[in-house]
C-alpha cells in the first residue's frame, strides 16, 4: 500500500500550485489524482472532511469523543443509496444505526437484538425508525422463486412470510413495480410490529414511556421519506405477544 500522505506526481503538484487559494488543499489533491485507487480516495476524502469539521467547529470531535446521546435508532436497508445521516440531514452523534438487507427485525438475530438492547436500555433512545426504500432489491428477490442458496435464502424467507400474510392484497396489484413497492411498505409495517412484540420494548414502554416506533419508506427517485406506520409507546400489540410479568 502506498503512502497516502501525498505521493504526488509533478503534474499533480503543479496543478496544486495553480489552484492557489483553494480552500481545502486535500480536495485539490483528490481532483488532481485521476489514477488514485478508489479506496485511497475514501481516505483522502476523510482527511478533507475532518479538516472541514474542525474548521467549522473546533470542538466538534472532542465533544463527540466524550459523549454519545442520540435520540434515534435507525434500522435501515444496507442499500448504499440510503445513508441514514445524509437523507435526514443529521450529524454524527444524532442517530444510532443498524442496517441489514431489507431492514428486517428478526427475533433470533443477535446482532440486531444487541443493537436494540443497547439503544433502548443504555442510550435511552426516544424513537426507533424502521426505514425501507421503494425498489428494494431484497424485497424484489423475495418475491421470486429463484434459489439464492443458503444464508440469503434463509434471510429472504422472512420477507416471504410477509408476502404470505398479505397475499390477497399483493396479488390484487397488477403492476409489478407497484406490487413491490406495496410489499416494501407492508414489510416495514411488519418489522415495526416485530419490534413491538419484543418483551424488551414492552418493558421499556412500561418503565419510561419510550421508545416510539416509526415505519418509514424512502423514495430512491425523489429522495423523500414517506411515513407509513406509527406505534407510539404503549400501543396495543397482538395479545399472544403481550407479556404479563414484565
Ligand atoms: Zn433495500
């Protein structure tokens, strides 16, 4: 791996000199280095970003290094086009994030359960947002009969269960794109309900009146979030999941 601290060619340094009063010299290096490896660009962009943050707010990193107190837990899709902070205009420190394929809440997923437990019981988040997105590839894959082989088949099976629950409504939608998008919404609703079925969420509701649960769907085509479902803390859940001795 090359030294990232600026192995510049003569051409690159000339271009840098020409740029004169450019605000951020690292940005100039990035522009002047067309043959840079893609991952090297990420590391240089990181240096530029850190420098800009400190220029705007000298105490930014000191403050965040000492304290994390987000109000929100975000459970989103791993899709690279749906970054939680960017689409909500939030900063580091504001949203605790978990992402997986098709934003599922599976009650045997130790990774997700650990994130929810930490967010609810230690960070005391006030809101949990399950955010899907229209055109989700994971949701589309689950609608097919294609064999994606073990692990992916296991994961997509959870969405097939949502399809089975809502088969009549989905089959009545003739346009396939619209059918996928409705399933994206129904999947988000089911995942929010899965959260409410968890005893740890019900226990938190009783103890603190938080967190409120939200089901959102992001539009890849317009960048806008559609709110499709809400479960305020204390909402009724299917009786079989409502535990007495919390
Ligand atoms: Zn997706």
